[in-house]
C-alpha cells in the first residue's frame, strides 16, 4: 500500500471608503490581506503535520477513504454516512497523492487556509482593514486552527463552509439577488454535508436577516433568505434521515450536557485554556462600544447562538454538544476578538494584546506537533515495529476487538506495517470491506478459524500477566489450547505477544 441581481442600496451604512466611491480601490487593498492570511494558515498547518501519529478517528478516515468507490458507498449505507462527503473527498485525494500522514492531512490544511481567507473578508466587510489584519493573524496562529488543519477529519472543511456562508450572507444582504443567494446556498449545503451539527449556523443567520429586513422594512429579504435555505437543505435532508438511523453507533457515547458544560467547552474550543481566556476577553471589548454595535452584535450572534442552540437540542434524546462539533464558531469569535483589539487606544495596546494571545498558545502549538499528541492510545507505529522485526511470511494476527473495537488497534497496526508484512486476520470471518462496515465480522468458531497458522501475533491490553487479556473468551481459549507463548513485549499500554503452535 502506497503512503505516498439587484441594484438596491446597502441596508446598513457603508464605511467611508465605500460611501465615497472607493470600493474598487478598497477591494484591491483587501485582496493581499486574505491571500497572505490563507498562505500563513496553510504554512502553520503544514509545519509538523507528518509527526503526530493518527488517532482512531483519523484511522477511520484512512480505512474508509482507501477503499474502492463502490465499497465506500456501500459502507456509508451502514455506518458513518454523516462523514460520507469528507470520505469521498479524501478518497479522491488519496487516489492521486497517496496515503502518507502529510497527504492525508493536507486537504484539511487547504480547507483551513480557505477559512482564513473568509475570516479576513468578513472582518473587512463588518469592520475595517486593521480588524481584518488582526483577524487573519489571530486565526492562523491559535492552536485549535493548527489542530484541525493537521487532522484527517472533516472539521476544517466545516469551518471553511461556515466561514464562507457567513461572508456570502453579508454580501447577499448588501445586494440581494439570485447570483448572490445561490453561492450562500452552496456553502450552507456543504456545511451540512460535512457535518450536520453545523446547520445550527442557520439560527444566527436567520436572526441577522430578520433584523436587517425589519430595519430596512424590506421583508423580501427574509423571503429570499428562506428560499436560499430551502435550496441548501434539499441535498442534506436524505443525509439527515440516514444519519438518524445510524446515530446509535455514531454518538451514543455523548451524554446530556449540564450548564457547567458550557463553561468547560471553551478550553477545548480554542485548543488552549489561556488562549480561550484571551480571545473571550478581547471579544468582550466591542460590547462597550458606543458606535458600530450592529456588526458587533451580528458576529457575536454567529459565535454564540450555535453553541446555545446545540446545548438546548442536546437536552433531548440525543446529545450533540461537543467541542469538535462546534469548531465552526471559532471564526466568529476570532473576528469579534480582532475587532476589540483593533479598537484599543493607543494602537500599540491592540498589537500587544494580539501578540500576548498568540504567545499564550505557543506551548500548546508545540504540543500539538508531538509524536503522541493525538491520543494516549495511539501506539500503532510502536506495535508495528515490534511485529516487523520478528515477522515471518504466513504469520497470523489477533488484535483486541469486541467492545474495544472502537480503539481501532488493528487498523493502527495495519497502517504502520510495511508493504512486505502481510498478516492474516485469524479471527475475522468476513473482512470489514466485505462486511460494508468499519469493522470485520468475528469468527463464530475461533478454534476452526485458526486453520494451520503456525505463528500468531496477539495484540491486546497490558496491565496483567495474561497475554490474552480482554480477548473474547472463546478466542482466548482456542489460543491457549493450541499455542504457546514465544515472546511478549509491552508497548505503552498494549502488549504484543508472539505465540507459536504447540507440537
């Protein structure tokens, strides 16, 4: 396997430069801002992206994306349909560029770079160029952006889609028309396809539309927005229905959030408790402004309402409140914080505040790029190294599964094995691909499934003297009856045991 249109006037007072007819010149000035912000975010996202080992969710992305197109679609009918759009994108990407760590994460870095561009454009449209510059720098250099830019999951794509949708909404409200509403519909649709929870962005967007329509007494705006939303949701509805059937397997581990959960979510939302405190403190500054409160209120709604809405919805039978699922609100908080910093007097105070917030995240930025930063149970490379050293052709493989299948120990090992090492999954009666699932079908008669396999590598949890700890009882009994332990190696919470058939 290789690793390799309407002419209606604006609804709100425009900045002086636009009002004086300088819009084209301002547009030319702002282009380098969004461009350098995107390039900076891309560069920061790529630095060190090949170091951290993949954690289990990324492993799921890899095993799904590297299947054949038909096999992938068949799998989505049974599990992970809500991640289907991302898997299909990653499938096309890996078909062209391979499945190395950097390659698997590169699309997320590109998506986050695109999000940076829309963060700058939104800040420029609502505030001024100074705010846009601050927003671009802050977004590129906070830890949470690096994290999802270096993760082979859909979250960076969701951030991009929502950031684009917010800017496109503001643009459409200035001159509503089909040519401006349609791109907004596309962005909202993309957000929903990449992660259903992101559709909560429609709450603040609807409030913004209603407030502007009321202020301008142009209720056709609300009608145009409603039609744009309907168009956006049409392709998403089938995914929502399919996702509801699979929800028990996807997020049943989430529990109903308490009020304190809202206070606890910020540290993870920004990837650092210190950065979270700095961003929220800066975001609170514009609330005291005596002028320009409309844009402040609008972008604050974009950041706050989805979080509140997700908490309320999660009080029902299914919980959705989780920091990763709310990462799409980060661009709004960054713009709001940048507006507060940019308004500080003297101006050097704003620069100092920006440098301070970015500096507070430096340690977390370094930690994100550590080899084992993703998850404590990420040990696939170490286990694969032990197996590779002692491998012989024809060797079998028995990883811990059962209730612990979610840790994907088998795939962690498989990803890190060299091409020459081919292990037979002894107790898999049907492979995951043949099962149209993320997991294989376990053999019902383990003793019979052993066949004539001479040697088997058993990978299970350490902490006991039992080399078959937490294996299903029938599997452990079959191995004890027919094999003897040759060697055992402990690797960060796992033990790798080589057993050989007793003569």
